[in-house]
C-alpha cells in the first residue's frame, strides 16, 4: 500500500512541475513586463 502512495506523490510532484513550467512559458512576459534588450543592440 505504501508503494502506491510513493508513486502517487512522485506523479503529482512531476505534474505540478509541468504545470508550473507551462505557466511560466505562457505568462512569463506578463510577470516580467520589462523589455529585454539584445546584447548587440545599441541604445539610442
């Protein structure tokens, strides 16, 4: 019975990481609204 709990905990932990990664990809620009400059771009 403990094996089921171990597998379930690992599965939900991995699923949570997947959801977190998808949220960062989807909303990353909204969370960090500052424009990123390219290293080769000159400031005017």
